[in-house]
C-alpha cells in the first residue's frame, strides 16, 4: 500500500510520486528487462481482458491502448516531475526496475533498484531519456508487434500525461521562474531535434467548429470505442469527423 511506503517526493510534490518507490519489490514483481517479452505482455493483457470482459475480435489493439494508458499514469508523473521541478533523473530504464502488477494485469507500482536520482542533464529530453528510449520505446514496440496497435496510439497516452502533469507543474510553487519558463517552452515543442514529431507533443488539438467555436479533440483516437460496452470518448477525433460530415 502507498501509505506503507516512504514517499518518493516529500511535501507538496508527494502526489506526483505515488507510482514509484525505492522499496524492494515483492516476489511476484516482474524484472523490468522481461516486460518487453511477448509472453510477459500477453499474460498481462489477458488478465486485463478477463477483468473488463473484452471478447470482441477488434479488442487487442484497444486493450493494448488502454493498458498502456494506465501504465503511463504510473510511470510518467514521477519522472517528469523529477526532471522539471528538481532537475534530476530517475533510473527507470527497464533493466533498473522491477514492476508490480495487480490481478487485473495493470501496473500497480514501479520499484527502483536504486534510490539515487541522477544529476540533471542539458535538456528535459535528455533527463527523460531513460523513460523515453529505454523504457517506453521497447515496451510500446513489443505491444505494437503483439497486438498490431499503432505506435502513435500508444505514444499519445504518454504525451497526454506529460502535458497534463506539465501544465499542473506550471502553476506549482515547487518550480522557480527559470524552470517554469523552460518547462513551458518544452511543452510547446512539436518537433524533435531530428525533425520528427516530438514523442510528447500535445495530445490534443482545438478543432474549429461550424458555429465559430472550437472543440478539443485527440490527435489520435485511443480506440476506447472498440472495447465491449464502451463508446467514443468525449474528445474522440472520429466522433468529431462524423459530426462534421453529418
């Protein structure tokens, strides 16, 4: 339980660190280096599928999408907050963590094998490299290969929570003016240094409407409507397209 663990962040930042801990992992935790293995992912997706009762043949990409969304809820906040507010890096490469899952197949907590935070790097992208390149990238690649979920869909969840947590931090007293300005500019980044779309660029767009207003929609559909008993979410770009054509 979270209450039994030493807070990862003290004081006003505490709520952002609940997904990670430096406490030893239990015997049932999965070594992070195994998470990108098809068998390990397949088991977690099967547990998740059984929990929500998804049986439709279109479900696998949608299961992967929403499994990944829950994963990002746990992983993204502490790593981004450490970088943006503290100028530190969190050792979350897959070979540096153990991962605890609930009976529903969803991640419950990420256990760091080292409690030592690294010194800040030159840019926020550099400070997030362990999460971006050595954790999410291999997991998302394996999920995509296993379920045929689009990598764009999976990365859109990471971008959503980077933007959500980032916007919350802009109003947080833990950031001084310099760090607040750096974060604000970084959150508006649309292209990486290589010219490709930035992995954490804004997950939502404001789409003009016929009445002169704007509607907030996702850049990429999250596939929620493919899960049995679910419907289009309130910011679905497909629903917006349908509305524009009708």
